[in-house]
C-alpha cells in the first residue's frame, strides 16, 4: 500500500515537471493552436527548419554560448578548488565574511551588479569582448562552484592523505591518486552547474557584451518576450538539448581523464 | 611548491571575486545617488508603490520558500523510499528527470506557465472539453492574478528540481555509508529517514532554501510575465522604472534596486548568524 | 600571520590598480577619418569599403530579422563590400544607456554604428548629445526620393529631428479584430465603450509604458478631448493635466468591462497578441497596419482577422535610423542607411512577404517601374488600403506629454 502511494506521488511530481516540457515541444511544432483545441491545428517543422537551416543566427549564438560557457566553467573549477579548500581549513572570522561575500552573487539581482560592472569593465576595455563576458559570467557561477568544492572538501577524510604519506607517496602522487579522484564528482557537478549558469545568463551578457556577443540566451529572449513564440519554443528546446549534450560530453571526458591514473599501476595498491 | 601555487590561486580568485562583486554593488549604490541624490530614496519611501511592491516581493518569497521546503522534502522522502526498493540506477534516472527544469532558463518557465495556466491555456481547454466550464471566463484566474498563483507555480517548477539537485547527493552518500548501520539497529525505513537521512540533509536544506528565498524575492522574469500590473514586485518595479522610465527617474529605480540588495544581504546575514548558532549548539 | 600580510598586501595592490583605472583613459586611436562635411558621396562609399558596421535594432520580430539577414546584409556586402552586423536587442533604451555610459567615460570607439530609434529614445539620445549630428543632408537617396518638407520626416513626436535621424519606415496605430466574433467594429471611442459594455472581458490594452498600450491611451485622449491639434503646441503641466481629465474618466468608465475587469493588463503588446491568438480577447492593437497580415501568414493569427481604424484618425509616426556620436564606422553607417532608403529596399520592406512596413519615400518621386511594383504589392486581406490609412493618419503628441501620460496611467487607472 505504502509502495503504491509513494509511487503515485512521485508520478504526480514527474507529471508536473514534464508537462511544460512536452508542451514546449508541441508548441515548437505547431502552426496555429487556437482555443479550444487540445492540439495544434497542424504540425509543422518549418520553425525548426527556420532556426536550424535557414537563419545563421542560431549557430553564431551556439558557438559563442559554448566558448563562453566552457571557458567560464574551466576557469571556475580552477578557482573553486583552491578557494573551496581554503574555506574548509581552520575557520576564522575573516573567512566567514569572505564566504558571505562569495555567496552574494547568488542572491543579488543581476541588474545591480551589472550596472556597476559595466563602468569598471568599460575602463579596462573589456566590454564587447568575449573575455569580458567570461569574467562577468564567473560572478554568478563561482559561488556555486566554490560551494560545491567546499562541500567536497568537507567530506574528504584526511586519513586517506595520511595513508598516502605513510606509504611514501610524493605530494604529486598524493594529489593525483587520492585527492582528485575523490573530488571528481564534485568537479563534474561544479563544471555542470557553472556551464549551465553561464548559458542561462541574459542581462549580464547583453550588457557587458554590448550586444556584440550573441549567445543563445540573448537570441531567445526577444522571441519569448512577445515575438514569435513557436520559434521561442524551438530555441528553448535546443537550449536544453545542448545543455544536456554538453553535460554528457564533459562527464565523459572528465571521467576518462580523472580515471586514468587510478587504473594505471600505482604503488599504493 | 604546489602549496604556494595553491595559495596564489586562492588569493587571486578571492581578490578577483571581491573586487568584482563589491565594485558592482558599490557602483550600483553610487549610481542610485546620481541625478537626484538622497531625494531618490526619499521619494521612494514617500510613495505607496514602494511598500506595496516590497510587500508583494516578501509575500511571494516567503510562500515560495515554505512550499518549496515542504514539497521538496516530501519528494526526497519518496525518492528515498523508492531507492530502497529499486536499483539505484533507476532511481538516478528518475532523479535526472526530476531535475530537468534546471536546463531551462526562467523565461521559458514563465512562457510555459503562461500558456498552460491562462484562462485560454491548455488547462482551461481541458476543463472546457470535459464540460467543467462552459466558457473561458469561468476558468479560475491562475496567472496575472491577485495572489500570484502562477508565479509561485512557476517558481516551484524551477526550484523544487534545484532542491532535489542539492539534496539527492546526500541521500546517496548516506545510504552508502550509514544504511548498514541502520540495518544493524533494526531501524525501519521511516525511522532511518527521520533520524539519519534528514539530519544529514539539514545543511543542504537550509542553504538551498535560503537560495530559493533570495531568488524568489528578487527575481524578475516570472513576476513580470505572470504578475499583475499593480502591485509589481520590487524587482520588476525597479527594472521597468529603469528601462522604460524617463532618464531623470533612473536614480529612483536604482535606489529601489539597492534597497532590494540591502534587504537580501541583511536577511542573509541574519540567516547566517542563526545557522552558525545552530551549528554551534550541535557541536 | 605571514599569510595574512601577503593577503593584505595583494588586496592593497589591486585596490591601487583599480583606483588608477578610474582615471579616464585618454587613449586616442588614430583612425583615418574623412572630413565628412566636405567629402563627396563617392569618397564616403570608398571609405566604407570593407568595413564592419554594427546596426543595433529590436530583435523580436522574425520577419524583420529575415528582411535584414536575407536581403539587406547580402546586398550591402555585394554592392558596397560592407560587413553589416545585425545586433538584436530587446529595447533600444538599453543601447542608449550603454552609449550614455560610454560617453561618461569618454569612450571614443563606440560599439554601435546605426541605431533603429524614434520617439522618447531619440529625444533622450539627442538631448544627451549621444548622436553624431545631421546625417540626412549627406544622403543622396534622401535628396532624391524624399519629401523633405513633410513633417513626418522632420518631426519625431513633436521634436524637430534636425536631420539627426533618417526616416526608415512608418508606423500607424490600428485595431485588429476577429470577424468570427465581431461583425461591426466600433468607429469611434464611444462605440468602443458600447462594445465593451456589451462584451465584457473581451477587450483590453497593454499596460503603459508599453508603447502600443500608451498609443491606445493617447487615442482615447485625442477622441475625448477634441482632437490632436491641441497637443502639438506647448502646454504647461497644469493645462495638460486638466485637458486629459476626460480621458482618465473614460478609461475608468470602461475599466470594469475590460479583461480581468481592468484590474490587470497584459504587460506587452506581444502578450496581448498571444491572448488574441488564443481567442481570450477579441481585439488586439498594433502600430503596424501590416502586422496582422504577417501574423496570419505565419499562422499565428486566425484568418478571420481584420483591422480597422477609428473614423477620426489613427496615430502615425515614423521610425528612424541614427548614428551615435562615437561610431567608428560613420561612412559605412551612412552607406547602409542610404541603401535602406533606396526604392528597392523600401518597396521590398513594404511587401508583407518580407516585412510589411510602410514606405517613407514620396511615391511621386520614385521611378515609374518602381511605382508599378509599389502599386501592385499585395498587402494581405486583413490590411486596410494605403489610401484609407493615409486619410486617417494623424500626428503624435509631443514626447514629454507621452512620458507624462505613461507615468500617470498607473496612478490614475490601476491603483484604485
């Protein structure tokens, strides 16, 4: 009985989650869908055709989104690991404040930060450039990355390291064989999340990018904001598909790369 | 050697973040004082609109957070129950389906909720087809309504997956390490959840809920598309004032924005304080 | 202890660097600039050869984007070897903001070369000295094909353009309705009032400051206070306030018969269009008489859609192209703008198959073959004839009145 009720509830939740997505898919394929029809008047692929084959905007946006997203994620992970580790070591008053500051971008509205940033970036000639956008994207991304790596480090047991020390493994060996494999899930998660957050940025991109840098998000918004909504639907789905694809690719690469050392012969076994 | 490199990276990263974040906030504050100075704030506080907007933002933020808290706990509980009966791989697939809304930006959520919940939307049409209503206007107002129902549903669609994203890893980790221990003590599934799993999640829950609150309080897209003309939430109010208002009134818009920022920071500090106190008590 | 010292040292260093960056950079790039006040058009075209020009324009319309991407961009590349970039934006006021920020830090190389602009945005830009200056006098097509005396070309919402912006197309406010539900559309604002009373909940307008919503309110103002002439002159705030009382009264009267009883309004005309397509309301509003034809073609509006204007006239305004003061490709911008004002580009733009935006050229000045093409354009069955539109066109009121109206609408109508 309990089994059934818990299953039903989960199904309801799943339905709630999935229905809007299914709906997006139908909308992206429909011509007209007036009241009171439960399905569109007719199905067409013309919108998909338009976006994927007839206009060049999509591919430009895709290219930029990926370059910016992946760069942001890589730099983000690179910075999150040492900062996360640092925050886990002996706590001090300053550290708590630092943690707070790192946390701020998550909770602040983009408009506040963006405006101030624009002036600073302009002076340093960063506006309208990919690098500027990447740096700007780091702001909403790093807090999540740092948080994830911090939690990873919190769960890390020093005892493993000590074992390595006892077995006379060098610092580098300890890093590669003990620490990184342990951090791997955290790194993957941090990379995932930061990539996604970067992809979803809108106001930050159009402001700091001065409109020159077009990402999928900046192209998608005008359509969903009162433009052609079928095309907006197409973009939304493509956005999600690309996000998934990127996550899978990244996971595959990272797993392969971080797994390698453990598989090779190690004198720790 | 690598320790110094590590520290360098930390310092660079830290300073970099601090400079960017703080300069953004400080500049935001300075801009709010341009063109009008402190009058911007004075006018803001004198008008009724500011308070109505603030109240709406708080209301939506609190309701969303409470609902998200309850519902995501419910969901993670049932996920836990399921994970005891089914292989973990399947549960992971289930979890991945549940967190899929994270892949879509908020504007997509606004669009979907609108098209589903409008009186002429899909749900309305289903009700019409089933004979529950005989005309469009009989369908309840779920979007652009007084209570912000559509807005909250939209938030739920995005934030419950986010909470599950944060809580699920704890679930797997706990099961990994502690399940056998629980078995030794002959704990029932329910007991195990409440006495072991849930406490371990407290950290993630509180962090997650705080993020949810901060977001639903200060977000823009959902209230803009699914809200009413008046009152607007503080974020929508300040954005519209800024983007579509006359140049001269920009200062007031930025002031509203800054107040929003301040409130979030204040609540954050308070939350942090209580959180640390709790942690201390638990030792 | 040592670590802390190092940390503080680095922070101080960075702080110093950021402070020094605050000093305005006086980097002057030596760019070969023609003296454009004396250059011939040929020289301008030559200088523009091979350059990248960035045009900032609203990106939410697929048809507009197609017109640009599939016709304009290849043509200017072909004809003039200019790499035109279309920069889609949601709101040109964001770009104005950006240029304002650029001006404040004295940035000489701006990102935008051409702006698609009019109305309050143009006024803001011009008043804040963000625009380059008179450009129309340099454009051959303006000389050849335009009625330079027409106020639609020289007045932008009551403000003299002084040639700072070049006319690109025309907008005219029309009501769109669904003949499935309405057989006799209202001809005056009084008839509209009767209509909403008979059909409660089936009409609404976007909340100002949405421009289309604001246009509806202004239409109400014209209709309830005796016409547009009074709003072309200068009025004091009190005079204006008392004049439009009748309009506020009207809007309050019809409020309970609107969609959602007038408690809330769609936030944009896009949302209103969506509601219209869903048949939640029976009318929508647009500044483009050919918009509904384009929407029918793309399958978003039902083909029972038609448009109408009120007997006493419909607001007409021009939209323009302008060049920011710090554009680095002015020659390129001029050449592109000139092309956009050519008869071929204008007629193609007017064709609803390609965009459906009215021409700003003087039909009497274009060549005979072009004229024939122009006459034979199929504007779509929902569009009113050009003659009807022309007969009913009335000018917009001064920009600052509009801002006032948009500001006060919420207070007067919604906050009850």
